[in-house]
C-alpha cells in the first residue's frame, strides 16, 4: 500500500505531534504509512500524488476568511501552496480528507463562502447526516446522529456550487461536504477524543477561542463528553483508498 499524507499547519509541537498521533490511532496506520508534512515550518516540498493513497489536511490556527492584510507571511505561503495542490487534487478527484481547516481551504477553492457567521465554541456538537450523507460510502455504518468535537472561528456559510452537503448541526449548517466522488471536508474534528480536545484547549488557551480565565470551567465541561463515532470515517477512508 502506498502511504497516506498528512498536511499539518500547527506551529506548536505538542499540538502537532498529538494531531499526528490521533490520525494514526483513528486510521490504524503505522507511522511509516502516514507521512507528515508541517506546512508552517517550511515551503511545501514537491509532492507527487501518485506516490500516495490519499491526502489528509489537519486543523490549525489559520482562518481562510481573515482579511489578507492581517494574514502572516506564513499563512499566505501555506494558502498559495495548498491552493496549487488542490488544483491537482480536484482535477484528478484524488482522495482527500480535510478536517476543520479542510472546510476553509477546500471551501474557498471551490467557490464557497467562508466567514464567521457560524463560528462555534469548543464543545461536543450533535452532528446529523443528510440523506446524501447517509448514502455516502465513506459514512457507511455511521449513525444518522453522533457527537463530535468542534471549536472554530469561521465556517462555511454558503456551500460551494460543486459540493454535496453530507452533515449539518443546529449551530453550523455545513458540517461536512463532498466534492466530486473522493474529496471530503469536515468542520468538526473526526480525529479528536476527550484527551485530544483537552490538549488542544491547553495549547490554544490564549488563541481567542475562549477567555483564558475560563479554562478550568471548559475542561470540566469537556471531560465527561462521550465522543466515539467520528474517527470511524477516517478508518473507512483508509480502507477505501489504501
């Protein structure tokens, strides 16, 4: 089997390493089967898609909808490089799964509107599959409703014209969509369990997702959450394309 590729944009080593570990756990891949590239650290190397079974994009601190003048030079570089890669991925209908930042990147690339209308605080959210989602092979065996962790400053307000809506929630209408047959993006984090989300809130407590003085209260709310289903779609992605 050709390896899969995980594109990460987290500058914090703890968050980046635990994200990688979470993708390994959910997919069942060994380390040599999931190559990680940290996009924020250096220019994207030359990537030959035929060397990979599929591409994952993890979450991160970048907001696609921020005005260009406040984006860092690193963010602008990452967006250029990822946009160019998406040109090829979309053209070839190459297997792609973007988690959280995937909605912003693939959504913008395909002409959707990404803004702060449907931002969500860090919490477990009830995700509901659409009829198209229930029929999608990547979501085979998933319940029609399940809980997943969310926490984002922007979201897709207008679905790209090329996309099929697969899942929604009460607070965020676009939680998952598909482009063509093999490109998927989720607003929620399918890789996260309770320990994973607790790591994230500690790492990003000063990043504007919540008032830092409310960290203890947030941890207390998150700790009893029961989130068991979302990671299954990552395992299905690997089984389908590996």
